[in-house]
């Protein structure tokens, strides 16, 4: 199902005009015959507190347009916008990855991967229009990660949207924006470099599946998200 990632903390004393702008009875867009424009929102109330939630997708096409009106209305009178956790990678961690991401000696992926997995890696890269040669000397886990990044860029898929757009709307309305948490990626990167050969290959298999799925389904999922069509989103969504 949708990853619940953006939370608007709302005041019950929001402007009365907001109620006229939004008919929250149509939030169940899966069964609504006439869907309101924009992504689906869920409203939760407890006492004097009110929260509005919108789910986001792992990746989102940069070319996908969507109506921001519902989000603008939801943010009107909000106390804060809570976004997904922020990841911080230090310069030292980045340099360390560059130094340790490669296979030992002159080994290549073709040398260390089972033939069928190497063939799948090359097929996915070529299908995306990315040369697999750039990752030939990477450890499997890093080859997959770097290929995924290249594919996202080539297919103009963003891991930052629509969060960045929603955050801009919030700031424009004077609503504070706060991440749900912060974490350093250093320990995660170190753990990745400690993976066994088998574990590294399993990570590559998972990443290739994610890449193939995103190339096939991300545009469909985003188009459905943009109009609140949750049934179609679920049919074209791969949870992580």
C-alpha cells in the first residue's frame, strides 16, 4: 500500500472557507464516482487535534503534472508540515564509498556473478539505455545502487518529488517544514561494505527488480496518484 510519509498537523480552527473548498466525504477516491482533483488525502481528528495525511510514492516522474489545490487547502492554517526523515552523508563517508565500492584487483562483475545474474544486470542496464561498463568493477551491491541512480536520472524519475513541491507550498503559506527525523548514512554504508558475496548478490537481485518495476510502473502509479486513484496506485506500486 501507499507509504505514509507526509503529515500535515492542522488546527481545528482553520479558516471556515476551507470547509467549502473541500468535501472530505470524497476522500475515499477508490469508490467515488466523481473524484475531486489532486491526490487523495486522509483526515484524522482526536479532540482538538487534527492531522491530514497524504501518501507518496518511492519515485515520481519529474514530468508528471498534478493539481496542488487540495494540498494548498489542506495546508491553510496548518501548524507544521512533517516530511520523511532526512538522510545525511558526510564528505568523509562519500569518499570512503568511492574507495571501497570496487572489487579487489582486476575482478569484474562478470567474474563474480553467476552467468544468469550478470546477463540480467546487463539486460536491465541496456533496456534503460545505460552502459553497464561503467559499473564493471563495482561490488554487486554498489553496481546495483549506482545503476538505479543512473536509471532514475535517465528516466527523469525523482525520489524527492512530490515532497519538494509540497514543502514549497507549505513555506509559501508560512507553514514550518520539519522532517520526521534525521539519520546519518555512514553506519549503513559501512554495513553494505561488510556484506558477504552472497548477500551482495541478493541486494543486486532486489535492486534490479526495483529498477525494472519502476521503469514499467512508476509513470502509471504517479498518474493515478495525481488524481487520487488509489486502486490503480496499488496495482502499480511496489512497497519497500
